[in-house]
C-alpha cells in the first residue's frame, strides 16, 4: 500500500466509528518496511488514532453496541479523530519514495 492509498482511504475515515476503526486497522503496519526513523513517526501518529478508536469502540460496546451511534460519534469522538487523523496524514506526507 502506498501514501496515495492511505490518503484516499482517509477521505471516508471520519464517517463513523466503524469507518474510523477500519481505517486505523488497515493502516497499522503499513510502514513496517520503511526506515526506522519514519516508522517511529508513523507509529507514534498511528497510536494517537488508535487511542481515540479504542475509546470510541469501548463506549459503543458499553452502550450495548447499537446500530445507530452516529450522534454519539459526532458529539464525542469525531473532532478528536479528525485531529489525530490530520496529524497522521502529516506524517504520511513524508512517506519515503
């Protein structure tokens, strides 16, 4: 997978808790073949997204895993997810060629 794939996938990552969870899961190990310095930056930024993801999924489960959870996602997590996603994408822009 490439930087372009990550950037394209990120366009729908904030659509809801499951979109964000999918994006976070798909991007976890993508930098493992890169230089150590880039890996460290990538994984640090990725981990910030994972923290938001974990909290959101835990709350969703605690709420009984409802089908409709968009309102809560938007109120509690979307803004922080957007912030961590932006920071992650800044690192991705440095993707080694």
